[in-house]
C-alpha cells in the first residue's frame, strides 16, 4: 500500500477550506506624496480602488468589509491612520483577508512588510493577497509548507 504524503493532504485541506470559507476582506489603498510627484495613473487612489473591487467581485469567497485609504502617507512608515484602522479591524476579527494592488502599496519597508507576511498575518489567521505580485498567502505555492 502506497503511503500518502502529509503535505499533499494539508494542501488539499487548505484548498477545500479556501473554496468554502467567505473571507471578510479589507481593501488597502495607499498613495504617498512621492508617488504623486512621479505619479502613474495606474497608482492613483481611484484606479487602485477600482482594481481591488473588480478583483473581489470576481471571487465569491471574498466579501468587502471596508476600504482603507491612506492618501499622502509614506510607505516606509507603518504608523498610518487607515493602516492602523485596518489592523484594529483585523485584531477584532472583523477582517480576515487583506487585498492590495501590489506589495509596495502595503509598505516599502521590506523587513517590516516581510514580518507582517511571514509572522503576524499567519499568527492572526489573515489571508493576504497582492494582485500584481500574484501573491496569495493561501496558495500552497506561496506557503512555507509546500
């Protein structure tokens, strides 16, 4: 009798849970003053919001709880008003999924961003999706377990 891989079993369970569970989703949008100077229209608050809403609408397992917009806030500083509100909602259990356009919109301090992605969000059970980076923390290919 062939032995089944535990890893394959864990991956299959994760995929099943992902498909059945509805995630309370926070859309996070940020545009810094520096971005405004070098602004590309694709990075505008309106375009980021449109892209995130479109992404969520195509996925019935994602339900928008709130949109968090930090306009004029630097990405190297994680003490941002709407980011703090998002984290308060995460800690209170009101949000269990965060969607961003790309990782640079979440933060430009790569060590701190990595800390959230690798430690804080997994500990809190938060799914994190970065659309343009093709990153989904619930995708087994992005997991340390795979």
